[in-house]
C-alpha cells in the first residue's frame, strides 16, 4: 500500500522522524522502494545530478514528467512528490494547474513541490483547492539561484528569518501538506518547525526539522567532484563504480572477459536466458 500525505501528517503528530530521499530513475527508485523510504522526491536537482546542467534552471516539464514516470513505475510504496520546474508555475495559476496535473496524470506522482513563500501562496491554494497535494519549499530556493547570488544560507538576519517564518505560515494556510526548509540556521528551522502544524523537511537546516531530505547522489558519494557541505555521506560509491569499470576494462583488454559463453547462463537481464543463448 502506498504511503499517503495523511501518513506523513500523522508522523509529525506522533513525533516520528520523516525520511525522504530524491529518486530520478529505476535504480534510485528501486533502492528507495527496497529500503522502505516513505517519501521520495523526484527533484529538479536531476538537472545537475542526472542531466549535467550547472543548476536546476534549464530543467523542463518534459524532463520532470519522464523521470517522475520512471520513479512511479519502480517505487510502488513511497509517496512520490515531483518538482514543478522553473517557470512552470510562476506565470499564472492556470499554468501551474496544467503542469501539476501533468506530473500527477502522466508522471504518476501523488504530490507536487514548488518553491517560494508568500508570493506563491495563492498558486498553492489554487492547486490544493483543485485536489492536488502540494509541498512547499522555502529558505534557499535553488530555482532562484541567479537572483539569490549563489548557493547561500538564507535567514541569517532577524528580518530574513521572520520572512522565512511568514513564508512557511502562508504556505501552510494555503493548504501545503509539508514544507522543505533548505539552507538556513538551525534555530530558524527549529522555530518554523515549532510554529507549523504541517511537517518540515530539512536539507542544510539542522536537526530540528520533522524530517530530512537528501539528494541520492550526494548521500551515496556518486559524484566525487560535487559534495555540498550539508550532504550526509553514507557511501563512496563512485570509488566502487570506478574500480569495477577499471577491472572490466582491464579484463577486456587482457582478453580475460568474457571467458566462455556458458558463464552467462544465469541471471542475465530480461528473459533470464543469456544473450549468447538467444543468438
Ligand atoms: O530538487 C531537489 O532535490 C530539491 C531538494 C534539494 C529538496 O528540491
């Protein structure tokens, strides 16, 4: 049975910490499914970690729909939240509604996420009034990286911290079921978390949020040249992958792989028969 927004709300009420991770494809979605992660974000961070852009700005609706559908196919249990990409919701509430509907109907997500506070609250209300579950995102909002002047901690002054609280309250009032708090001082995130009845999900916002979200590739050390300070490190898989590829290449060059066609008789992808058997 799939996790619902109701389950996520109950977790805050029961003071149960909420785990969320990003997923973009069959591999990451399958891992989230196997390990019982309750909530998955098809983040527009796929712009950087999957598509090789230097920010989330170039990510399109087509990218988001296609990756969301891959995740939905491979993760039948977690609640799937899909990001509305840059400029897919700002121009009008109608545009936001059309694009959110695509993520749900074509992508198979159960909820959408969008960035911003007071200024997007009317859009969030329009979506939630139409029956769409919405997650908010305040503090550092990556789609505005050019306006914010880089990847910087937000809410450092009293006024900026008060604005973050006001933004989060406006999103809650508009019907958001949860809110991501990104890159802000621990105390600011703690205050927002205490003031809200909906769960907060932190990333670079300290330990006093109701839950945490991390980017799959950061968590697992898949991109050795890109390691944000706030990323938890639970693996160094780039090293494992590189070592395996080097061994493979050495074996092919040294004529050690493949040995015989029979060594592929079990466990191959697809029908379970080896490609040599099919040939
Ligand atoms: O796109 C993403 O991965 C996100 C997280 C950083 C919260 O929005």
